[in-house]
């Protein structure tokens, strides 16, 4: 059976992409959550990962004698491993578009990630308002996401970006959580998509587990002194 390793679900956005895909596609797997006590080389988190991962990072997928790291490589591996799940759109043009927006997210949106770190259990509209006022790069990232979502929803008719659920929706799920945590302003159609993503069973399962952790990591939250 597949073995999937993740960090704290409340904070680990890259792991969430893989975890949501596995759960929503109902791919059997064993999951191990490794607490992110620190990212220092001598931390328990890094020590545990070094024994199984060449990079010492999550997410990590192990399938027998095959080890796959980096979220983009993992979702591509899952698409090849389980072709019957149709994790990418079946139409060639739509599939190319889906790969493009996933790759864009993998390498972009740095300002949004930097200033609005994923924090599922928190509700931080005041932080979001300050970020929105003071960080034009964040506003630009959000506008790019709005453009992507709007175009794809109009082209494919929803409810997900390419009609039915696919890797693109799993990949953008952590962004949807950021929008909710910081209450960043979105047009109604895009807000509707964000709300639908948050109601997906695979997303709800991840969110429920994240909220159950009750594990405040100060180094992940420079904007507050303690959890609510």
C-alpha cells in the first residue's frame, strides 16, 4: 500500500495538495503525520525524514521500492499509477491547460505564500486586511488567481476548474484555505468556487484533522503570539 508522509496538516500546504488528491480520489494509502518541531537540521522532524527522504522534506510518497518527493512529481506519479481515476482532464487541450496552471502555482504566487501562510485553524481577517493594504505583490497574486479561476470556470462550466475534480483543484485547495483564513476579497463567482472546494470531502477531512491538532507552532506564525 502507498505510504504518504506529511507535516502538520494545519500548516503544510504542499502536503495538503497530495493529501486532498489521495482522499478525494479514494486512493488507498497509509498516512504518517510528522510534527514540524523545527526545520533545523538537528530537529526531530528533519531527523525522521532524513531516514526515508533524500531531501528531508514533505510531502513524501513511498510505493514499495519507489520513493517520490516534491508534490508535482507525486501527483504525476499518482496519475500514471491510477489511470482509471482520471486525475488529469481527459481532453488533451484541457489537460495541457491544467498542467500549466498547476506548474504556475508550483513555481509562483510567492508573495501570497510569504505573507499569508497557510493556517487552517486560524481566522485572521485583520492580518489579511493589513497585508491587502500594504502588499501590492499579494494583490497581484490574488488577481492572477482570480483570472485563472474565472477563465476556467467560464470555459468548463464548473463546479470545479475543469468541470469535475482533478489535480488542479487539489493543487489550489491550500490557496482556497488562505483566502478563507485571511478573508481576502474575491468576486462572487470565484468565492463560490472557493466555497465549493472547501466542501469537498477530501478537503473537509484534511481540515478536520488540521483543526484537531491543536499544535501552535510559533515559528510558523510570526503574526500572533499564541493560538486561539
